[in-house]
C-alpha cells in the first residue's frame, strides 16, 4: 500500500496514534472530543482502519491475553514516515460544506423562520469552543489550538451572519 492509497481516515488514525498507542474505542473517544468538530469519521471505518493499516505495515497490533482481549495499536516507522510525508504535503483543497440551513435559504425559505435558531445553535458551539480555549495554558501542541481558533472564528462569523439575516 502506498501513501497515495491512504484515506483521510487513515491519516486521522496515524495522527492520533503518533501520540501513543490506543484501542479503536479510545480513538473514537479522541475523535469525538476533537477532530469530530470539523471532520466526520464513520465508526465502522474507524474500527476497520487500524486492521487495514496493520496489514499494510503502518501499525503494530497487540491484543490483550485475557479480559476483554482489546486490540491496542501503535505506529511503526513506516506509519510515522507516511504521516510525516502527508503532513508536509501542501493542500489547496477547500472544505465541503453540507448545511441544511443554507440549502433552505437557497431554495427559498424565509430566513426569519429559522435565523434565530441557527444563531443560537452557533452561539452554543462558540461558547463551547471558547471554554476549551480558556483551558489552554499554551503548553500543549499548537496544532489543536490552531484548529480550535479556526472553529472559534468560524462560529463567530455564523453568529454574525444569522444575527444580521434575522433582523
């Protein structure tokens, strides 16, 4: 398997495992608390991907001998190299946007019927992000903070947009 055959889900798994070994369940939890705010990963893919990456030589799998016999995965040198190569490769790809409220606007819905609800939903998400940011003491990796800052700015703009549209 070449790095060109790796998917974004592959790189998510490799990237999370760069911080230490984990089970698929622990990966799912990490995604829910972080990456899941801007990238959706179907659970079925997340549970299948570590085995696929193991077969390709990017991960090592260790299974518990007793108890739940959980599988714990960690990066190989090939996995680390693939991740580093992908991280160093520039991208000009724009994000996909699937927003039902914008679809409704485009198709003729009256904004006053749902602008306040959208504004409030984005305010809640903004407050959540700001709480997380307030806990950042600056000692951790900056990548997650940069992504969080993008999320904060994104939500601020949506709050502004829906506030103005609802007037």
